[in-house]
C-alpha cells in the first residue's frame, strides 16, 4: 500500500534515445510546473527522490535525464513508473476543483446508474480536460469531457463520478 503523503503527479511514458533519457507525462496544469516539486519514484517498496540532471520541453512531450540512468536498458526499466510528490506541496483546492490524482480510478456512472467504467487517465485539452474511462467488461474506452455540462456528481471519498451520458453517445 502506498503512503498517503505522496500523490501521483506524472508518469514515465517511454525512453528517449539511447543515453538514458525518458519521456514523461506531467499531470500539473502547466506541464513544466512538475519541476517545481521534489519528485519521487516508488521502487523497492519505498519512495526514492529523483535526481534530475537535465530536462527539455519538447513540442509534444517532456524529456528528462535522471542521474545514474545512462543507458536505454536502464531507462526501459522505468517505463510506466508513476512520478510522485509529497501532498503537502499542493495548495488547498476550491469547491468543485480536483487534482487529477483524485479522479484516477474513480468509477463512472451514467445518469441511468449504469457503470460506464473507471477513469484510467485524463487528457489535457485546451477547452477542457477529458476523462478516459475504460470498461473492464468489453475493454472499450470512452472519452467524456470533464465539464459541468456532463457532470452530475463527483464524490472523491467514494471514488465515484456521476455523468449525464447515454450509452449511445
């Protein structure tokens, strides 16, 4: 079980080149803000600080170099690792605002109380964030904009989201 003092702020998505660089996905609203925090990986049942020696903002991704990761083979072992920071580094949110980390793994129900699936990720879009919902029975993905027009209820404690969404959309 993970420590509640840490929350997910991104993930390592792939390797970049052969010298140990990795591509990451940032969950912060301004993608570069991820570097304003102390970052950690959860390995060997403990959180270890990431010592970043360099990073670059690319047109469609962020790449970074982690100290002592010097080959593609070492970098490949980190792919799909989540990137954490300590929860006390975040400010308190206003009513109706949520951190992405709180929305991931929420069960999503339609207005007809039909389980649509679970939130597996969120896509950043200029007009609104989009929930990526995976139905584990039929393995289909559903994309629903995270906007008031579609939201009925968000209950972080119960890990549920109610949406005004019909199955035929």
